[in-house]
C-alpha cells in the first residue's frame, strides 16, 4: 500500500499516521471561490437601476465535504482511532486543516456533520487483518482565507502586468 503519511494534517497532527485516516476526495471544495456577501445597496426612486457599493467585497463562509476513510489493524484499534479523531475535531474553536496537495496551505475549519458512514466490506473483518470505514465529513470555513500575497497590478487599459 502507498505511504499516505504527511499529506493531510489537523492542527499539525498527521491524519494518516495518527488516526489511520486519509482524504479520498473533497479538498477541491477549498479551491472554489467563497460566496460573496451582499453589498450595501439602495434603490433610488429618481434614477435607473440600483446604487451598489462595490468599493470593498466581503465573503461569506465556505462549506466543504471531505470524503474520508479510516483504516485500522483490528476492531479495537479502529474504535480507538475513530474516537480520537472525533475528539480532535470537536474541540472548541476552529481546527487547522493543512493539505499537501494545496502546497501546504491551511484552512481554519470546524466540524458540521458526518454523512454516508459505512464499512468497507472488502477490507473489514477478522480474517482480513484490517477494519476500514468510509464517511463524508462536512466542515465549515467560517472566514475563508483569501491569498493576499498574489495581488495583480493592472495598467490604465485594464491589462494585467505579470512579472
């Protein structure tokens, strides 16, 4: 089996090395643009359209669904890893999710809910030596991180100046 250590972290803790957990899909949810909050606007009765303040744009929270799996060596190891992961994710405050596939970027998230929890029948059982379960975990990024270090300069004709 491929070494999955060092790819996903919660608060600096290696998900695979500590919890036997890996993310199958869903990290792309954090690459989507967060939804824009409504701007201040006014509908003047004596002019066409609406007057919208676009001088500053603000974003709303972003929601992501992570398709994950836990692999353990036996039933007791599985329940220990599962309970430890739940305890980690439900601590007060946000958790720092770091994704190797995103160039070690971190996202501050909190747990919302767990969906689609099921055992992986091909791996789970006393005779296989593994216990594996798949699930989808919904998380919220309450204050989406906008990468301000990649700002672009434009000229008077609105052309991007790229170095």
